[in-house]
């Protein structure tokens, strides 16, 4: 049985659903053409990290602070996406934890 005997599961369900969607988005990204719009989906899936990247890029007048360069198209995006998806999943865990605390 899940922790909490049917209660307080949002902290597990929300990040779990997000990770499943993030894996789907990555698989879809790797099967599309490497054009300018292919990575748009990855940035939408990791929107909180994308917003931080946009703010840092505007502040430092650089194209993208968090996107590495020099590892190939897929490699660069993987080095951005894996940590960004982990941070976003942690955010969903935190939101789920807050929901669980409110429901008790």
C-alpha cells in the first residue's frame, strides 16, 4: 500500500505524473527534426527552470545561461533537460507535500 494509507499521496503522485510526462516529452523530442521549434516542448515542460534561464540570460546579455554548448544537439539538450526536469519534479514534490499537509 502507498504511504499514508490512502492519504497524503500528492507528494508522490504529482512528481510521478510529471516524470512520466517529461520522459514522453524527451522521447518525442529525440524523434523530431532538429529545427528551431523542436526544443520548444522541452522548454515548456521545464517552464520554471526556463523562466529562470530567461531572467539570467536577460541580465547577463547571453543567449542561454543554462544550455551548454559543444556536446552536440542531443547532448546539449540532455545536459539541460535532465537537471531541469529533476528540479521541476522536486517543485511538484514540494507542492504535493504542501497539499498533503493541508489535507490532514
